[in-house]
C-alpha cells in the first residue's frame, strides 16, 4: 500500500509539473543570486516573493526578462527597471508599491490569477459581511442567514458557487 501511494504521488507530481496555465510565461531557470536590475540597485537584499526554484518565481522571472527586468520586479510592481533615479523608476510608468491591494491587483496579480482577483469581491473577508452579520445576529438585530450589509456594495451571486475549483 505504501509503494502504491509513493508511485501515485510521483505520477501526480509529474502531471502537475507538466500542466501549464494559458497566458502564463513558461518557466526559466532562476538567475544567479547576483542578477540585478535597476530595481535591485536600490532595493538590494530584498527577499524574493517565492523561493527562486518555485514554479511561480520561474514564471515571474520569465515575464520579467521579457520586460528587460531579470529580477522580475516589474511584473507585479510595474515601474521602469532601466531607470537609475527613484522618481523616474516609480513615476514615469504605472507603479504599484502594494501590488496585492484589491484596488490594483487586477493589473498585477490578475495577469496570471484572474479568477482569484474576480472572486475576492464576493468574499466575506473582503466585504466583512460575515462579521457585520454575525454581530448584528448575535445581538438580535437580524434573523436568518442572508448577508445584507457589508463595507462595500454586496450582491449575493445567483450561482451556488462562482469560485473556480481545480
């Protein structure tokens, strides 16, 4: 039984490694640790978003190389990797200091993770509808389970589960 699980895990790992997502750059070998870009001349020593050998990091590095940024910073943050001054690097093109912000992540994370960006607006954590409903229900202000109030406009989707499943 243990051998069967090991073989199945190995086949699954090979299959996962062979699947590629549409619109995502093919993986490249991680650059040497000393690879630099205009970004790294000021931000030297900043840690990478993922382990350099991970699939996501390889894809970011490949996209970055296409944008003349071997460190891949511009894929998520935008800006000009060829600039030598902060004002030019951060101010002449779209620049996102916090690329995970829900107000900009369609342009950053959404390049590769469009479904995640789309469904975030319906999540109870984003709207805080769950917290608001829980408190008002606990104190007798509401009955039932319909979430009517949130910090942002809230419309319950008509479909049972709009989130994509692997």
